[in-house]
């Protein structure tokens, strides 16, 4: 199935996150949202970036994931939780989020493993 979607006023951090071109600084807490397709990953990244004071680390889509994707965000734990909760609320009807997790204080070397 082929889908399309227009995101009005897309957050400026979404495209660098899709390219994996953003700077990875201090990962205070880590939010991970898994989605069922590429478009939903991009939408979730945009929603999270607009919903709270979080930094989009990466939006990984499709390649090697069977069409699925996931979004990695960081920030203060409360901001990460709020961003993910907002995404869940906005995407509730579509059931596009398959799972999510928040890690409060990931090991300082987590960036070496993920990126």
C-alpha cells in the first residue's frame, strides 16, 4: 500500500533527524518510539519536536526494518515523557505506534552504540 501525507509547517529538526545528520550531545534521557511505517515515524518525530522541549536524535525509517521505523528523542525526562504522550494521543485512532520506551538516565556511552 502506498501512502502520502502532507505535514504543514514541519519542525526544522525533522529533516536532519531523518538524515542522521544532527549533532548528538548529552543524552539526558532517551525516548524511543517504534512505528509500523515510514510515514508514521516522520509524523511522530514532528509531533514530539513540536510538543515539548526535546531534541530529535534520529528518525530511522524502512531500510532493514521491514517498512517499520522508530524515533529517538532526548531531553529532560519530563519533556521526553510529555512528547511521547502527545504523540500517542494524536496518533491514537490510527494505531501506528507499536511500542515505546523511556530510559531515564542512559549510560553515557549509549550514543556510541546507537549512532
